[in-house]
């Protein structure tokens, strides 16, 4: 968990492009400890314990930034609203997750990852099934996001 000093530093160095809401979920710049994690891990974003979508300051492409923020906001939304996908990942999607932290993750984590990626338009989610598209439509609607 970020220290108070990290939180204050983060607030003072906020990238105004990241101080937005996505589906009612705040996005904020990373605290120094979070940025250090991003720098050392190769991870670009996460759904923080304080229910914010946090993206590395190394992400400069506006389209990638929006996609990552939407992805993480969807994760926060699903977590806070106990909205759990029930669809089955396809063989293609399992292959795309091979070599990632989600390769051996619990089924629920894989489903939420795929749903968030599909909502954000991330091609690493693979080709969605009709059941997955229906869930993402429901997620989008519940977040108040227009297609």
C-alpha cells in the first residue's frame, strides 16, 4: 500500500491527462512506489486497492493510455459491483494468455481480464464469442459507457 508521502507526491505530480473518470472510476497517476513497480516489472497498469485505474507514466500514446485506463476501470467496476463473467475462454484466448501472469490464474481472474480487455478494445483478448460480447455489452451499460 502506498505511503502518505507517496500519495502526496502523486497528487502533486499528477498527470492531468490521467485525472479522469472512466465509467465512474477515477484514473490517477501512479505514486512513486507504483511507478517503480511499473518500471521494474514491465506491467503498464493496474486496478489499485484504492479503486483507481493507475497507468504507468511511461505510457505516452494517447490511445494506449485510454485503453489501459478503460481496462483497469472495468476491473475496478467488476470488483466493486461483484460483476463476475461466467463465459468460457476460447482456446485462442488461452493461447494468448500463455506466458503471462494469467496463464495459470484462477478462472474468475481470466474471465475478468478478458472482459476488461474486450471492453477496452485490446486485441490481446482475441476473438470474442457471442457470450463474451453479451457480457461486455452488459458491463459497458452498467458502467454508463456508450459504445
